[in-house]
């Protein structure tokens, strides 16, 4: 069932499997709709008058043919983004209808992506499935990005009883096999030795922790091509451990593997597009549970880096999953090191659910990522790695505590914790993401969301295009 998420890479939701006959889908704005309609079927203007259509966002004008059959449609874009206008189309157009985008003077890829992303719903466990309109064609770029985002959403939306550490690792291995990546699965005593903090986080669950590592390179990538290393937090369910979460905070904790899902989706897009880079990916697959074997507050762990960490709070487990992965990733001296995690509630307090926090130790890298986020409609906001708060992680009993001694700046202190495992010369970016849509919006259905995927893909594409081939 979970492996079926790979099917989105072939046919994303909202795209017809065959090249059937389709109807033209046009678009217009309030400032130009009168002129635009003169270039459409002869009865378009009269239909607009009849139905009060004026090109406002959310309006859809269905145009009948000579015999009353549906012959075309026009989407009102208002003054907003093309993505948002087309993001409602799949659900708003007649069920099962087939379309191709015929709008002039708009970015077609943005329209295609909005349509396809708006067509996704989590359907795996529902008897009654939506029967949305579909496109009969889309560019390779739109298809690949939509497929990667749908894959990510599907993983995040899958409940924890069906997607535990082993199943998440299974999926990562299947993804690697699909693209011929060299993959390694780490578990048991090998995991305990190689990634001791991942083992500690997962020790309380009867579903054993695992890690997956894979390496891939583009078909034109030489040995000096940029090495991009991705690390993802894959906590398949987070009870909080002995520092138990309240029920209201636990309800969405299937999404606590969102960082791993996003990095897997990002990797799938990189490999599908055959970018001119060398790629490494690491995910830690665990469940944070309560049992006699679980780590306790005040336990002291020795990390892969040799630093000791006092567990100040068992619910600050994500940084423990990441620190060993990041330390190993740095051994290959990547040009860019990127990690993604649903790490702190503090980032959501600061920026809300829609804007992930970006921490970066290199200004040029940060600017590339922020610019890519704005360009792709996938924004991040940079927060500081403020050294003045680093001493808040000190403890008399170990090299570090996994939580701050102060109740402030929780997203910053979490990033500062991770920075202890990154050599200063390594260009590193950390994204603290919500990975979820609390409600349905254009192109963004309620449920798991691949926040930062398009931003990082755009930035990595720019890095690849700047490399020698």
C-alpha cells in the first residue's frame, strides 16, 4: 500500500493516464476579461453576461457548444497568482472531465502545477473517492514536481499504524532502487554503534529504529560535480516519550516524519530531472514511545561525534535523530548540506503554519534558497543562528543538553544544538517545517504538505546549472 506512493512519479493525481481528447481551459483577469473573451468561442461573452462572470478569483465559466455540450471553460484568476487560480480547477470543473491548458500569456507550468497539486487528496483508505477533472497533458517538469509533492503528501498522510520505521525504510529503499541509487539499510547493533542517538530515541518502541542512506549521481555528473547531502527526520509517531504530549498535541504526530518525506520527495525530483549533482540522502526512521526501554529525562547519551548530551526533554527527540545523521554526512565534505524536520512548535509560534523557518550558516547559500522560495511560490523565512543563546544549552552533567535552559527562542536553540555537529566550513541549511495544511486552500489540500521541496529543488537546480558538465 505504501509503495504505491511511487506511482505518483509516473502519473500524478490530476493527470489522465492516456492522451484522450480534451477541452480547452482558458484563464482571464478582471482587467482583461472583456477583451480576452473576444478571442474565445463566439458565445463566450453572452455566457459571461448571463452568469455574471467577470474574471474574479474562484469564478469558472463553462461554455456550451452548438448542441449544448460542454466545449470549453474559462477560469477567473482575480489579481492573485496563476497557481492559486488553477489550484481550484480540478475540484471545481465537472467531474471526470478532461482538459488541456489553452490560456495565453500566463506561465503554463505554474498553471499546470496548480491544477495537479489541487487534484490530490488522500484516497488510499477511503471507499468513496473524489472524481475530479484531469489534465490530459503537462510538461515533464510539472509532472515530475507534482509527482514528487504527491509522493511526499502520501507518506505524511499515511497513519502510523501503517507507516512505522520499517515501512518508511522500505519505501526509501524502493525509491533508491527505482533510480539505481546505491542504498544501505542500517539497523540492529550496527545502528546502535553507528547512530547511537537514533537508537536511543527509538528504544522505547517495539518497532525498531532504522536508518537509510543512499548515494546517486546525475548521468553527466563528474567526480567534481557538487555534492548535495540531504538529511530528514523520520519520527513516524511521536508520543513525546516520558515527557508525554497531551492528546491534542499528539493527534497529528503521524506527520512528525515530514522531514524524511520531504527529503525523499526532493530526492525523487532531483533524480527524475537528472540534475548535474552528486546526491546523498540520510533518513532516521524511528518511533518515540513510552516503555521500560525508553530514554528518560536526565539520561546522558554519547553521540556519533563523541559529544555527550543530557536528555532534558524526551519530546525534543528530533534533534537527536538528526545530529548523528548530520555528523556522518559531513564526513563526505558536501558542497551543500540540507536537513528538513518538523522540529519545533516555536517555529510555528514565530512564523505560523505556512512559512518554514530557515537557518543557514552561509549567507550566499541562504540567499539562494530564499530567492528560490520566492520564485517557486514556496517561501521560507530566515531566522538567526544567534551565538548569544548557545550557552542556554549548557548543563553541568554533559557537553550539551537537548533543550534550552530558557523558555525563549526554541527554534533558534534547536538549530544551535544541531550546529554543534556541523564543521564551520560546511555550508549547511536547516529547515524547520510544519509539513501540514490545516485546511484546504488552492493547490494545497488539507493534510500533509511538502513545504520547502520546491524551494530547495529550485536552489539545487541553480547549483547544478552552475557546475561544469
